[in-house]
C-alpha cells in the first residue's frame, strides 16, 4: 500500500465519513474514490484539482497526503 492510499483511508476514518460521502464531497463517482483508496488494477490517482480538494476536506497539505513531508 502506498503512502497516499494509506493516508486517504486513515484521514477518512478520522473524519468518520464513508467512501460514498467522500465521493459526494469531492463531486466524483464513488467508484473513482474507491479506486483511490484501493490503488486498484487501474492504479487510479486523482488529478491535481481533486488532490487539492481532498487535502482541503481533511485539512491537511497535499505534501502530507503524498508522503512528501519533512
């Protein structure tokens, strides 16, 4: 599991929302969000705009989400 996938799951759990609720907050299909968390066969990753939205929802930095912090 990569850092992004791990942090996405952890932050969503801390926020106490479902994958469906996150998808709604981000205005994306729930299957797309599920792929972000599962790092599925398509190796689906969000575009930069969606990554910023995810960071805003969790009140963290993009650097934190992708494991690029010091």
